C-alpha cells in the first residue's frame, strides 16, 4: 500500500476480530463432562470454539471437570476423613474444573487460538450459601473482563466460586450450567449456550425404550424445570429467568437445539442425522491431521483416501482398504464431501472440478489449485447446486477469507496487506536471531512447516497464490500469476530483519497492483507482533475502516482446524437445505 493510503487509516484502531461482528461481541458456551469425557476430547471442544472465533466473536468457554473427575476428587478427600460440608472440600474439588480449563486452553493454542485459562479465584464469581451448594451473587474484580480484552478465548472453570471470607464454594451438582448463565448475565448478554450430548430438551428421555420422544424448539422456564432437571441445573434455569438470559441447549457442532425462555412451542420429532460420507485427497501434513479427527468421529464416515502410493507408511493409522491411487475409484465411492489437501496445484484443480462434476461438495486447503480459477470453480459449483469452500487454503488457522468477506460486505475494499507464509515468517525470525540460512531452513523442516522441496515458499509462489485468492475475495477478480512480482528468500538474499508482505490494491484506473515483497522497513505493529509461523491480515476499506485478523499460519493442526471448520460449514448448509425442502 502507498504511504498515503496507510496514513489514511493510521488513526483507525485495528479490530482484533472481524469487523462484521459488533465491537466486543461475546458468546458464552458451556461444555459439560458428557462432552469433555477426558483430555482426548479437548480438541473437539477447541474446534467448536474456533467456529465462533472464525465468525469474529470472542468466546467465554465454561468447562466442567472431565467425566468422573469430581467423584474421584470427592472420594480422595472423604477417604481422608473429610466430611460433607467441610469448608476445605471445595478448594480440592474445584481443581477438576481448573485442570480441564487448562487443557482446553492448550488445545486451543495448538490450533492457533489466542486463549487463556482462568482459575476459580481469577474468574471472581462470588457466592453465598452452603459450601457445596452456594449461589452466585456478584462478579468481583476485573479478571474476566481483562482477559477478554487481551484474548480471543477465555476458558473459565465452572462449578466453583469464592465466598466473602475468601474460601471456595461449589455451586451444586451441575453447577457449571449455573456458572455459564451467571457469566452471560454479568457480561450483559441475553443468551448462553449449553453444549450437551443430546441435541435439546425432549418431552421424555430420547434413549427410553418406549421411543417417540419429541424435541422442544422452544421451552418455557416452567417446562424446562419440569422436564430438564437432569439435563440443565434447575438453579441455572431459575437464574436465567431472573436475569433475562435465555438458555440454549444443543449438541456439539449443531446449530439447532432448544431455547429455554419466556415462550414455548409444541415439541416435534427429531431424528439424528445420518453420518456424512467424506473422502480425503492427500494424507500428508493436513490430510493426515484431518483423518485423525474424522476416523474416530461417528458423525462422519470416511469412504476413501486418495494418495500417490497406497503402500507408503503413514503417521496416522488409516485402514488400508480406504487408500487408492486412482481418482476414478476414489470418486466412485460416492462421497458427500471431498476434502482436497493435495500438494500439487494442477492435480488439485483437476480433482476439485471432477468432484464437483460428480456431485460432491468440496473443501480445499490447496491454494495453488483454487487460485488458478476461483471464479470458474465457483460458477461450476453453483451450476451443480453444490458448495465449494477454500478458507483453509489461506492463513492456516487465521480466518482471512472470513475477514475479507466481512470487509467487502461492509463496503468497497481499497486493498490489503498480509503476512501469508508461515514457513518464511518462521525462517525470517530465526535468521534475525543469528541463524544461518541452511540452519533456519532445517529448523523449519523439523518444526513441520517446510516441505522437503521448499521452493514454493522461498520463491514466493505460495504467498502469491494466496494474494491472488484474497484479491478475488476483495475485488471479485484475481491478478494473473505472472502479474504478481515476488522477492526470493535465499542464502544470497537472507533478508534479515524483513517481513514477507503480500499485498494488493486497486488503482484509480481499477487495475490491481499486487506483490510479494521482503520488506525490511515494515514497521506495522500487527505484523511486527507475529512470531514463529504467525500470519496476519489487514484489510483497508475505501471509507478508512480497517479489518484485521491473525493466527497460526502453518503446521498440521492450525490448517486441519480450518479445513474441519469448512467441512462443518458445508454440513450445516446441507442440513439447512434438507430442512427447507
């Protein structure tokens, strides 16, 4: 961007999330022990949180202890002779929620979310009443608000609170529900979402052998108290009613469910959706990461994996029968959705077209493939009545596509600048620390960021493909590949102290001016704040507003999460379309 354009927006405070969301929009989610059965479930919870962050929201995630943990802690304490209502007991039992909160925060960090876990004392819920069944009365201190001001995600331990005398108290069985509703009220929100192992409130137990259970779309407070006492803590229902906070009850990664509030609606039938048939093209860094998430998830059925060499050893245990090197055989397995993670642009582009022609929805993490002709691919998908997603192809875990779409929806875009290649950013940081070029490259390979052949990254081809795709999102057209000049990072040009900046702006004549440059004079605070494989984007609106996002831009788990989010978006769209028929 020219200096004059930058000066135009220097006084506009950058947003930490998408500008489409109202400033400071926060959602409160609660994950109970039926979802968090153990540490192995933390990635799925982080994934659900990421879906909200990707839409520009900040998240307060209230967590329960892992399944059975509370009872184990109670048994430990009582085995030493600690009686009921002993004021020492809550401090020990609350460690279960604090442990779960810390591990969920670690899972969020793995996929690039800026998360922080609070302790019960840091959270500052003050309560009165019995040590094991107290009631929240105030949110003391600024711990939660300060954490929300500096983080995308705050993980809060449920169930525990602090009494006026400084000792901890518990909020009764199911008290994490109460924590979530109370925090939503204190933050001025009108709704909290409780994520359970069922998709809402039913007129009787849906697992009952009698069958025929009907689900409420909306349930009144009284109905919820009568029917949902084992599903939603009654104290939480009462507090929601008193404070005007509706309570959503739903399943993981489902938009539907039951809203508990002032109004009610008759219940109706609800059948569990059939598993989605998914085929994965590629089993490398990203493909393997996706498969590790899908193979143990009953909501999906993996029907095929396309690879060059089916006999090659993999770091993910995939049943041998799923592998094929034949694209025709791959598509003949009739997947509903194809996840394309191939490393070659031409092969990926061809497969995306063939999958759409075969009637499959597609999500691609291959920027070289989709940047070739994004408009043509979208037109083909639209003509077939299908969905094509490519958020995972740019920015890893940083929601760059969503940010640009939000900016464009708000008004014309003047241009954008971005750090787009995690491998190069990682290497530039190591070079700045005094590493030799070959050492920095070896470190990038060891960290899983650089391929054996890193030329696409080092020569700027990877960043240029992303610039072209972002330009399509910003302006509806892409510059030609040979119209994007590229600086090359090499032993002869180590660019110590520089940032690799991909940029595109529309000139007064409407022409696009794009580039990938090693900028030694980059002083932008957002870009300078990046470390390691971090990526970031700034979008400049013609009206002077600025949209920003940042996140982890390379590595298995950040990109895997972005592709999983595309998959879930497609599944939601498919189900919404089915319901509308």
